[in-house]
C-alpha cells in the first residue's frame, strides 16, 4: 500500500496534527500514557527562515505512568544530516527558559518551568550508535558512595531532562526485534543520495502493532490529499534546490581556495625568483671584489 513518508516534515506534521494519533505515537515512543496533548510550536524549514534541514515540534502534555502523573514539555527535533548538536542545544535552551501556568493537584494555579522530554529523530546514524531507539533517563545518586537514591524531585526534573534518539538509518548489521517502537520507526524511510524522491512509498507489509497500523491507515489516507501531496513535492524540490545550492557554494568555495592557492604559489615563485636574482647579484659582486 502507498503511504506518506513521515521522514518528510509535511508528512510528519500531517500525522502530529491528528491529536489522537499524536498522543498514541508519543505514548508508544515515551512508554508512558499521554492523557492530554497540546501543540505549542511547529517550525518547518518551509515555514520559517533558518536551517533548511532542521524541523521542530513542541508540545505541552500530561503524561502518566505507574508512579505519577505530571505535566511536561515534549520537544521533537528532526534532522537529516550530521552535526546538528549546537542547534539542538539552542532550541533546548529556549524551552528551559519557558514558564507554564497550570493547576496543581489542589486546583491552584502555578507558574513554573516544566520538565522537558527531548526526542531527536535523526536521518543519519552517529558512529557510536549501534541500535536505532535509545532512551537516556535521569537518575539520582548519593555523591559519597554512588548509591542510587529514590527521590522524586521537581527541582531535579526542571534542571535535567529525558532524551530519546530515533535513528531512521540504523547500522546495516542491526537485527530488528519486533518492538512497538521499532514498528513506528520503520515507517520513516530516509532517502539515500541520488535516489528518487520517496515522499510517498509502497509499504511492503502492514505492521503488527495496533498503533502503527492505525498510523499507516492515516498515512495511506494522506496520499489522497492533494494539498499535502503538493506540499511534499514542494518540500522535496526545496531540499533538492538547497542541496544544489550547497553543492554550488562548496564548488565555488573550492574554486576560490584553489585560485588563492595558485596566487600564493605564484607570489612564492616570484619571491623565490627575486631571491635567486639577489643571490646571483651578490655572488657577482663578491667575484668582482676578489678581482680587485
């Protein structure tokens, strides 16, 4: 069946704009139930000036697990190329500065910074990553003897954050284990260099996971939406144009560097020639002085 490829920003936005599916998607990824979800900010390269390969989706959510129910900020960043860490930190810093007003368990309004959960969907695989789905959790330790402490601290949660990495191009030797998270991750198809656009692709086999199947049906429905199809085409053309521009800029910079190098070599040869002439003149003068 043909489905929209969520690796593309407009497809991913189309999915997350469906609040019910967005809650289910994030519940599987976070391994916690999303009770309430609000979209706070969406930045796509085609909607905002900035990095042409970095998109950002921010949510305010109420999440629940066996231990507690809490309000959090969820930040999703998608990036197709290596070395985006400085930009990730910039956007993360913005969320650390935000304060939100919410009602506490006693129904009173509180304004404070909320805990942050950061999700990074990468279109490349860092060399040190051997699996495509990684969770980095906060733990608290006694600084003296390094024993883990059972402390539920809002102060710690406001100053640290959980991180999830989703790698759309895992190592070739990775063996899929059939998890719910992998079922979602495998829907993201990164286009390799020089391959044809895959904004819409043929999904060979329907996933076994119920949430993944529901998302697949919605992505399949999206292929009939002329507006989203046009947006995807524009996104692909934009990516190609940016890629061509980057290539042209690299080539122009290389030609400039080569021209500068040739000029420097010419100046060096000229200086060496002047130096040889000067040495020859001195030798002649010394030879003449010896005659007299």
